[in-house]
């Protein structure tokens, strides 16, 4: 490990303070959006359905991760997963679900689909990973959306409810679900590649400019 006199790398540097502020804000926003959803939904709130939305899962995951990161370090691979999941959430919400009524109140919709994904990306750029990310990370991250797809289809067939229209085979069949799932998989791969590329590039730039560097690792953190 090499340590140089880089102000932004020292505890209390402006990058550290911006990152802390962003993480606190993300935690507060996700909690407020969750409370808002529960209150506004009222008797229609069904926990099992609520936590079957990828949007909810990815936002809660990021909030928990950021809360933990305020008191102890978290692995770069796990942080990268959270960023990728939130980027995918933002991309899908503003493309495949644009104009589709998903019964999400306005405040929660903006916070969970737009604001939090942007803030998580900002944190990644301000406080990039200190270890090198590889395609092994991408493959590990991919297991989560695959598991989510299987869960959604199996549970949907059992309870006759699907979280998103493009996962609902009742009208257009499983063929269309497969096509749309492939589209989402491509989007996920693009988001993951962007996260890995940007993280490695910024980590290398900080190292070359005399910041703190750590040994590169080959596998998921």
C-alpha cells in the first residue's frame, strides 16, 4: 500500500464529506419513501407484493449498505452491485416502464426511480473503489437479477400477480417475457460494464496521481 499526501484521500477531505453526505441522504430518502408508500397505500399495502418489486429491493439494499458504510468499510464488489442494480432500476423505469401505471405515488416514484439511482452513481464517482473490479464481479452480480426473474415467474404463477407488465405472461405469453428479459439482461450488462469501467478508471487515476492505492484483486470482493 502506498500513501501520498493527497488531500482528497485523507479522512475529512472533500470527497469523504461529499460521500458521507450522499450516503446519509440516500438512507433518509429511502426510509422516507418507504414510509410514504406504506401510509399512502394504506389497506392495499401487501408486504409480500411490495418487496417483490426490484425497485424496492435495490433501493433498500443500497440504503442498508450505505448505512453500514457510515460505520465500517464495505467491499467494493458489493458497492458495485448496489450501483449496478440502481442504475438498472433507473434505466428500466425510464424506458420500459415509462408511461406505464405501476401504482407508485409520485414522491416515492421520483425518489426511488430517479433521485436515489443518480445519488448512488454520484457516490461511486466521488468515492471510487480502491480495488480493481473484473468480469467475475459482473457475473456474480448477474446472479441476482436471474434469481429475481425466476422468483417473479414462479411466485406470479402461484399467486396470479406479477410486479411488472413485461414479466406478466398471462397476455403475451412466456415468449414475450423471454424477449423482454433478454432486453433487460443486455441493459444490466451495459450498466455493470459502465460501473466496472468507471470504477477502475477512477481508481487508476487516483493511484497514478499519488493517492492511496491497494493491491489489485482478481475475484469478487
